[in-house]
C-alpha cells in the first residue's frame, strides 16, 4: 500500500496541474475533494447504515434481487477461487448482497466491503462502486487509482445495472484481495461483470412485463439486450435502455404507449424488429430440432405464446 502522504500528494498534484481536465480518474479525484470534502490521507472505517435501513433498501429491490441472485452466483463461481468477492449494491452504492469465501471474508470486512456499507463516491471518494454509479459506466479502479489511501490495496471492477424504466438501479462489483492481480486479468473479469449486468437487466425487464409479448432484435453489442414489451392491444408499453435509444423513446421513466406498427414500421411488410423476431424464433427452433416446447423454454416464453408468435410470423411447425 502506498504511504498516505505520497498517495495524497499524487492525488493533489493531478488536481492542481489540470489532470482533472484530461482524465476521468483525475476528474473523480477532483469531485472527491471539491464536491465531497474528502482527504485522501484520512483513515476511518467505512460508513455502515443501520439494520432497519438496510432491510428497507433490500425490500425495495426484492424483484431485482430475485432475478439477480442466480446470475451473481454464476459470476462468483467464475471469480471466487481467484480471491475475488462479488458485491451487489443499490443505486446509492449501499451493499445489499455479497458473495465471498470464508477465508477472504475477514479481509473484505476489514476494508468495509460487506452488506450495509456505503460505497458512494461521496463517502469513499473514487472507488469502483461509487464512481461507476456517479458516471453511469463500466470501469476498473485498480489499486492506487482509488482516492483514499486505505483503499489502494484493492482492485475493483464494476458495471451499472439499468432497470426496466431506463434508470440505473444497482451496480455489480468484483473486488480482489490479491496483490498479484494484474490489469490484464481485471479486463477479463470486466467482460464477465458487464455480461452479468446485462443478463440481470434482461431478466428484470422480462419480469417487469411478464404478461407482455417480447420483441427482440439482435444488437451489435452482444451484452446489451434490445427488447420491446408489447401488450395484447399491440401497443409498445416498455423498452430496454438500448431499445429506447434506437426508437427515440424517453431514455428514462414512463412513456406513452405507442402502436407497435407505428414504431416498427410494418406497413410495407416485416421490417426492423419483426424481421429480427422471426429470425430469433427460427434459430431457437433450429437449435432445438423443431421441438416447440424446448424452443419456448429457451426463449423464456410459454408454449402457447410461441405458437401464436409462429402463426403471426408465418412460421410453420416442422
């Protein structure tokens, strides 16, 4: 770990020499000092909220946590043996869930990485969780890139999680307790963290619009689902973050339902999402050897729903 004075000097030098104008990292360091009044050399324990407040925060994200749980378990199975912990926070940076080995748990607890700890940028300065949420982007904060000297022993890899309304609702963090963890290894983990975040977003979106028909398009960004939720009146009532951008819908919050035909431009025959939906169904059937029940399970829909979709799309059962 760097000496407190040396690390603090580096932080202040980057801020004073204009580094904040050239670097996102230095800009976060500047926010830590100027907006949050933090000192990089200070030593204190992480802020931990009380048990009742933690309970309320966990209840507020019950559905999200349910769909996230198996996917966080899978992520931990991939990274846990390398000395990493997986954390799941709310949009304020408060840790709601943690996966960590018994042998590494004391180290992470001593660092304040445990349920109820507040890892917002306002509390901890530049760090994986807080800065990911402050800048709403994936990032890696490796060791001495942290603002507080006491956090420079850890390496953190993070991605935001967007809710069905397009707003950031959570963050996934993988933090390492290993001194030898390299920047290259961090990038490999970052890909898994991003993939997990997008899988949680998609599962949460489907749960939020469980009674709706889902129209999906292939995207150039494989870990970012493009989904529209369409009701029985053929109105688009929901859209994932990328679908909102693609169709000019409000990026956050509710939007007025739109006729699917208007949004997708189907007057001249199947186009856009309808073509992509047809291709998705055909691929699912092909993978399952024409078994409609198995294809429906793979698509996350009921067998009857898939039959209706096949009829609408002109796909014959083999």
